[in-house]
C-alpha cells in the first residue's frame, strides 16, 4: 500500500552542526520536516543543534562520511528509526587545514579534502540513492530529492587551495551523473553553489573578503552571504518548485558568477 503523501517528510543533512548545514536544518524543521542531522562532531558537541529545531523526533548521527562504515550507519539508522527518506542534502565538507600554493600542496591534505568532500559525498549519495529507489518502487515516497552543496570554487581558481577547488568541481559532475541516472525513478538531483558565505570556514579570511566585497566591488549584491540565503534555495527545491529541472545549478553568490566589465 502506498504511503500517504501528506506523511511527515524526512530530510538528512550532512555537516549539520554549524554554518550552512545548521541553517538548512532549522529551515526544514520549520516546514515540518523531521531532520536527521549528520556531523562528525561527537554526540555531546553536535547534538545541541537539535535544540534549535522546531518540532520533535529529530535525530543526530555522529559520522565521518569519508568512512564506509559510517556511511552505512547513516542509512541503517534512517531505515530502522524512520523508515523513509525524502531529501538528502550533501553539505559536509572541509577546507585545507593550511592554505598552500599548488606547488606545495601535500598528499595528506589532498587526500583529506577529497576523501570527505568528494569521495564521501559520492558514496553516501550512491547508498542513499539505492535506498530511495527502493522506497519509490514500494510507493513509500514520491519524488525524493538530493541536493549537493558545491561552491564558486567549482569554477574559480584559488591556487592556494587547489584540493578544495578540485573537490567542488567534482561535486558539479557528481550532480550531473546522479541526475542523469536517477531521473527515471523520479529522483531529482541539484547543485547549490554558494559564494562567499559568513561561516567558520571563511572566518580566517574575513579581512580579505571584507576588502573585496566592500572596497573592490567584487559582488553586484554588495554584502556577505548568510547561511540562511543557501537554506532558502534548498527549501524551494525541497518543496518541489524545480521538479522539472533535475541537474540544475543554483548560484547563491550575490551575483559573483556574472561576467562584468
């Protein structure tokens, strides 16, 4: 028997304990989603995000998506505790610990960034997609969606963090590949591409970006982006506003992507 379409929907957000991920959790909970918040922080450090959410029944999972066992744990807990999944937001990601010129980039840093940002996202999406296909075929969910958070670094050269740029460029192609493969099941996949967003990840270069934004007119919309700006775009996708646009890219960047003279 098909599940009632009005049943409360389930959303899984990785990198959920702060910044963009936390803003997405809050926005989804306000729209009556049950949230599965995933982060690599220990339970006592990450779980407080749940107290910010409206409603009850939300779940925190401590997991490192670069590890196969942790990816399996995420899907297992969702399957056992909640029995369905309507939305996956692949937000987990790290920057290099040290910004090094591309001629000095280390294998250790490359492996860390790529394993979390790209490998982890790829294989978690693979596992979740298989579960979503099962749910769709049983008519337990209708048109589940996957949103991948990339970055303007997917196409913008930053030679002092090459591994990060490569990982985000990979997310762009990952989105296209899964959008192509999953469309036949009515599972839609999107890329949300944030620009300069005010989070802990950008705190160390705040002075640089303040100068670029406010003195050098880098952005047509002359302000920092907020995590809530990204969350608003994801909410529109989650609510089905772009169900004829699988594979689409949403630039949440204050107009950075425009080519200007």
